[in-house]
């Protein structure tokens, strides 16, 4: 439970961010733009959830490796970088395909 608190707080902040977007867009523009914000909200949560999953999970693994002075695991952080790059490319391609 202790390790999940930062991830939960991160998701709450992302939720507030999108809620504020909805508030300001709703005050300035019309229904179509509000619809666009509503459609993008689940995608924002998926992106933030993936980032929290990778960030919190890898921070936990790397912190334990630092504590154990496990040099092999510390040098193996390339998997994290590769996963972040892969997810970034996937989200970008999906976003560009469905933007219209």
C-alpha cells in the first residue's frame, strides 16, 4: 500500500488536470470542443496510468537494487528506457491515426 500511494496521487492530479481543462474550455467555447475533451479523457488516463506504472515500478526495482548494491540490475535500466520509447511511439501513432 505504501508504494501505491504515489501512483494514486499521480492519477488524482491527472484527473484534476483534465477537470480544469473541461472547466475552462466549457467557459470559453461550445459543445463540440467539450465533446473533444470528453473523448480525450480516457486516453489521458491510459497515458498517465502507463507512466505511473513504469515510473513507480521501476523506481521501486532500482531503489532496491541500489540498496543491495546490485550492479547488474542497475546496469539493466535499458529495458525501462526501451519500454518508455516503445509506448511513446505506440501512443503517438495511435493518436495521429485517430486525431481526425
